[in-house]
C-alpha cells in the first residue's frame, strides 16, 4: 500500500521532463525541429523527428505549471496518447481503493 501511495505522489508531483530538456533532442541525428507555443497557460512543445522506417513523427508535449501532463504522437495523421498524467493518477487511485476494499473484506 505504501508503494502505491509513493507512486501516486510521484505521478502527481514529479516533473518527468521539462520543456528545456526537449531542446537537447536537436542534438540527435533524426530530430529536425522543436517548436514551442503557449495556449491558455499551457506550454505545448512540438518535436519532429524521423523514425527508423523513415516516417516523420511529431510528438506533442503538454506542460502546465512546469509539469508534463500529456504526451501525444502523430504519425501518418494518426494521433495516439502516449502518456496522460490524470489517467495514470486515476489508475493508481483505483489500485489504492481496490487494496483498501480487499483489506476490509
């Protein structure tokens, strides 16, 4: 149970990465550009790179209050959510609640 609570704390408050960290991707040979914009107090980082199969991919990182809260990939016009902080927190909360229910049963 303590491990789950520690994971929830980590998921709630850890930076994961920062917008500044994404700039270092430009040092990699397959990255072509990194762009930033601010929309409604959310910083969105757009990174563009070529994958091993030669396709161009865009990754969108959404930051709020310096915390990464969502990461999406866009490859051949197909958008996928790779990471969503709120979803991960909800999964952990469900595990904690499930653990409590088992303990009380």
